[in-house]
């Protein structure tokens, strides 16, 4: 049965960037096209098979055929989220097909219930088996290997999983890691039998031994320019050798070395060979011996089922476990007996988060087999999450089925734990890609279906680009609330689920809703956020309310999970990534050497021209007190703002669209011709430094002014986008006819430019930074200020409508990205920097976070396994796993969370989870006395938020005024805010001296309001 018939893309056809935008930044067009021409067979539509199918369909293959001969039973409902009670007795593939097809209309989705004959198998590029016995695996494995068909075998049993990959004897990997090729600027190249390339001072090349590079822009040793990729030998962070250069010309200057991704051919063993000589991908170095034992366990399971009428060992049954152990020891005597017994006791069970995690990994392997992008698993991967088992263990009686949809899960965790799950209250912050996966896993677990509840919040609306990875949404949901839509989708998957959804951002402005009372009823928080500020805010809230937090994040094929346990672990904020490297100001303004520099310059141009100046003008029109406010600003800020308003409302205000075209043409001339001419007047091409070195060398690329050509598409793109954007700012009717605009622009008279003497252009970062920060320095020209204000009062039309533009990268009809791309590429052309297409420009200028469904599925599954541990009562750090993965390499790694750092004052030990508890209401004097008397601490400074309430250096009069006041009143007066009714307590930060007068670090104070 075919559920739809659209291919992802015709051979060599275009990819729908509006749908696949985030994934394209991970995989690229070539890999996506190879995927769009690949047919997949997936056999087994249990929970694991469904997760694989979901992620492969979202990925964008040509077709997927779903095969299953099994009918749906009650146990399937524990993790097969597209099956319902009404589907029991139906074929699982047929029952799931329509829902899976809805995920992506570009992917042909079919079901097949017949035999897997060799003629049928020949149709496919990849075969995935998730529910086949050993005989079928061997038969299909042999056929696939002999016929060059990629084979993946995957199974989940309880809290255990295995993956096997065989991509054939000659599999080509086109890009092993997916990282952007590295480039470095060259300082010198020697003429030697082993020519040594040295990079510019303090610029690490970033290459690895064995990388291939090519060269461009080298002067002197021109043989290197455009050469075939050369394999390098890394000598140090700033040097590498490239082989014999003795016959080449003598290096003079310049040059860029760029990494080249070279295809690599790898050979896989067949299933039979690899089973006898297994190679394992290790994920947990605390369990080095586990893969070998699990290899035996999974192999023995088929043998056990054969001799027991197809039955698996009974849940938590010791007799069956003993028989299974004996069977394993017949295969291999030195297995981990405890692990084998545990495998036997829970292998009949199933839980959604394990399927989700393994399904994400397997789906990525499918995409690798189709595209040749990234390094496959070679060849076995085994995983277990036995730390999730309840702290007090499970008895056989407790693991007996109840006749409910959760029976497969009860077989692992027991009835008692299932009740704990049903009474749990968890808050999911964010309903995007990770949030959708968390909600699905929570819903399938039965979390909150009893006396508990799931809460979810997200203020965003659904966009088309979300559909590629936020699997709860469909095209008809675009522009609906993410939180409300996701909650409704989960209720359809499990009608028992109780979800309360909010359309709110978490932050200080919503603390009336997400109050201390709200957090007080939660058992934990699961973050599904996309920015650091919100993560830090939620981290603080969880620390204050002393509740667990599970933090999940992804970036392309990379992802991480961090579990934060009250009174045990460090918090999210305890360690932070280094700040993002900023572009030096002088590089940005005058000396760019990479496309990233020109794109940032283009973004700054957009903000300055279409937002900031318009914002100043619109505020002047709307706010009668605006002038009064800005003239109080320090330095020359008032003058600069007033001049921008005068320009916007008087000097440059357009009346017709032709005026907008004229402005765009003159602005083009200023940016790409006149400014470059002035720069070259100050620093001619032949300029040398005081040391005799060429000025235009190293990172300084000598630019060329451009000459406007209406027939150059890039030149006209700028005018076309710029004029229409300016028309939008001023509410004028836009013209979207390029021919009309081309005719208009040719009528514009452009004044001749003459360079000026005395113009200062900074050439080093310190001077450029000082120049950029001139706002707060210098004396304002008051006469000039008064003159502009008078002109505005007399001549500015207060009825004018000016609309500042907020940069929006995802609307292809709004000209924003058109302007950015043209603006950046024109400047790149000035400086002979390779230009960037729209796709790459949007990634960099839009600061887009690359994303793919497979990583999201995996990391969310791992996150929910940590939630299970927390609900099960675990608090021992050894039971928890922070996870990190890079599916491109592939790398999966787990580590124990770091404990919270310990501090001391006197003989008291404390961590970030500790605090002083003080109940109000106290006066400020009583508060100071309380710490002096009870804690033997003399408070020297006291603050609440950004407000300083008390300090030892405070003027006596102010101090005397505050000391008799109640603490809440001091807060009101100093912070100039009211204390809201929902605020149950205040947080005070204190600096203290001990009895010896020494400064000591102490916890914060929670001051409970009466």
C-alpha cells in the first residue's frame, strides 16, 4: 500500500530549502541529493523500527518500504506512538504507514507484508532489520554483502541495545566528519625537499596530520596556486610540510592554504565474518568489557527462543535467567555473569526512550549509507542503561503485567515504579525539536497520567522549516502555537496523558505564572531551549527551588545531555563555553579577509540603514519626550542620534520609489567605490610599513574599487533589494520589476569622488576600538545640537510614518537576505574574497544553529533515561550519565556528572545548593544583627538583584535612614519596584567578614516574606 508517491527530489533536482534548511547546513546539497535517490527497506515496526522510520523520513530519502508480518499487540503501545488500542490485531506496518507518510510529503512511504525474497531485496540501497531472527539476519546479511546493499541490524531489549553495520567491501565516505574545511593565511614557504609552510604569527593552522590542502593567492611560488590536493605532515601548530618544493619558484608573499575533504574507501566484513571477529564502538569507558558480554547475550537470545517456542526469558525470573546464563557460558565461558542475568531478567521489556536514542543513531547510519556523508559505525555498537533500574530493585511479582499499555515497561521497572511515573510532575521548557521528542517520550512512559502532570511552555509559532525535525507538527499547523499543538498531538498518542501548555517565555516577565509556588509542586525540569540566557535562567530557578534539571542541546550531528541533581552535582552555569570569537573592528571596517567578515559587515549595514536610523526617527515622531531624553545622554551620542533623525526625516527622506532607487545607487557608490578609493588614497598599493614590509600583506588584502554595471546581476541585486527595503521603511509602494528598476538606476547622476586629505583610518585594533567607543567621550557641539532640533521642530512632518525593519532571515520575499547576500558579496569582490551563495550566507549572517532529527531523537532519549533515574529515587552520582555524541565521527561518550564544588567558612562546608534561610519580616538592622549574632558574620555589603541595599562605605545619613526600615521596604525604595503578590521570598547576596575581620565567601540568603 503506497501512502504517498512524491519523491524527495528528482535526480539532480533541487532540494526544498524552506523545509530542509537546518538539515542542509549539516549534510549539504550533494549528500541530500544522494539521499533523495535512495530507496530504503525497514523490516520491523515495533517501537525501534518506528523511531528509525520517523527519522529517516524526516531526513528526506526517496522512498521507504515498511515491512512487518507481526500484528499489533498491547505491549506495542508502550513505545509505538503511531498505534492505538483500535490497531490491536492489525499489521504493524500497515497500521503505521499513513501516520509516517504524513511526516514528509517528499518521501514515498509504502508498506509490505509479503516475504523478503531476493528479487524484492534487490530494489533497495539500504536494508534495516529490527525484528528478524538469527537465520533471517544471516540470509539477508549474506545477500546484501554480495550485492553491494548496505545492511543495518538493530535491536533493543529492555535497557539493552545493539547495532550492526555492513556497508559493503568498497564503501566511499565523501566527508568523514562534516566539519567546515579549514583555511589559513601563509607567512612563508621554503624551497626544500620537504617544503615547510609557516602561518602568520599567532594563527594556528588547525590542520591534522594526513590532511590534504590546496593553495591560492601565493605570490612567487605560483606552482602551488590551484595545485592538486597535497597530503601534509603537521610539524607544529603554526607549521606543516608539503613535500618537495625545491624546483618551485621562490616564495614572495601572500597565500592561503585550504583543507580539501578527500574521499575515503572503507571495507566492511560480512555479518558472518564480523560476528566471529567483532570490532566494537566503545561509548562508556567505565564498561569496557560490557560489549563483548552483550555480543554473546544477543547471540544466545535467538537460541533460547528457538528452544522455548519463541518465548523470551520471563521478566525478573531467576530460573529463566539461570538457564540463559548457562546457554551464554556454552558460547563463551568468561562472560560477565551479573550482566547476563540482568539482561535475561529485563530483555522481554521495552521502553520508549531507549528506542528513541538507538533509533536516532540507526537512522543516521541509514543516511550515511545513502549519502556517503560522515563515518559509519564500524561495525558493532552495544549499549545498556541498567543504571535506570529502580534503586530498590524489582521483584518477579512486581513485574507481572496489568493488562495496560505500559506492560512492556512494567516488565523492566515494575508496577511500583510505573505508579511513581504516573504521579510525577515535570516541566518541559520549549516545544521545538527537543521539546517534541521529550513530550513523546514522557507520554509513552505514562509520566503524569495519575496524580502527576506534564507542563510545557513555548511562546513561538510553528514555521515550515520546523517540520523537518519537530515531528509533532504538520503543514496545516504552520503559524499555530508550538506548545498547544504539541500538547494536542501527545494526547492523541496517549489519551491518558495530562498536559498543561503555556504560550510564554520563561523569564522575569513571566514569574507571576512560573512562580515559586509553581516550581514548588514540580519534581523536575527538562530543558529544550535554544539559547544560553534562557538555560542560565532555568538553571538558577532549579537551584533556588532545589529540583532536578536535565539539560539537552544539539548542534548538527553533535549533542549533549547534562543531569543536574540537587545537593550533588554542579549546575549548568558552573561551567560555560568560551565566548564566541568576535571579529576585530579594524578588520570589519577596512581590512576583511574572509567571507565571515563581509557578512557581519553586511548585517551591521542592514541594522544601521534600515533599523537604527528609522527607529530613532520613529521614536522622535511618536514620543514628545524623546528629545528631552536623548540630550541627557553622555558624550556625542545626542548629536549622532539627532543627525540620524535629521537625515531620515529631512535630508534623505524619499517621496517616490525613484528616490529610493537613487539612494540605493548613491549608497552603493559610497560603499564599494568611494570608501575603497579613500582607503587606497591613505594606503596606496605600494605602501610599506616603518619596518620596510609591504603594508598590504598578511591578513590585509589590497582592495579594488568597483565600477557600477547595471548588467552585473550582483550590482542590480543590491539596488533592487536596497530600494525596496527603503520603500518599506517609508511606507512607499514597492516595485518588484527588475527591468523597471534597471531603467531607473541608469538615470541617477553620480557625483565624481575626490579623496580627501586628513582622513584618519585606524590600522590596529586598540585604536579602532577606541574610535568605535567614542560615544561617551568628547564634547558635544551644543550649537549644532540646537540647530538640528530647531530644524526638526520647524520642518519635520510629525505625521510621517517610518517603520524600522527587524532582520528576518526565513522570509524569502522580504528582501532581507537578498540585501545581505548582495551587500556581503560586493564587499568580498572588493577584497578578492571568494563569495558565498545564499545558503551559506544565511547560515552565517542568520547565526543559524544547524539541526537534524537524528541527533535530536538520540539526545532526547538519553535525557529521558536520566529523568527515569531521578523519578526512581537515584541520587548517587555514579548512577547518572552526562552524555556527549557526535554522530558524524561516530562518537558516543558518557561520563559521571561532576560534583558541586565545596566551599567553607569557619568549619562549615557548603555548595551552590546551600543557603541561609531567614524568615521575615525583619528590619535592615535586625537582619544585620541576625547574621552577627547567629552566624558570627559581619555583613559588609548587601544586595538584591542589581540594587545595593547596604554597604559599609554607605553615607551615614543614607544608612541611618534605611536601618529601621523593614527589608521589603528597603527593597521597594532602592529598586523602585513593588514586590508582587506572587513573590514568596527574596534573594539577597551578602559579602561578610568573619570574627578575624577576614572576607569570607558565603551562600546567598533566602528571605521568606510573611
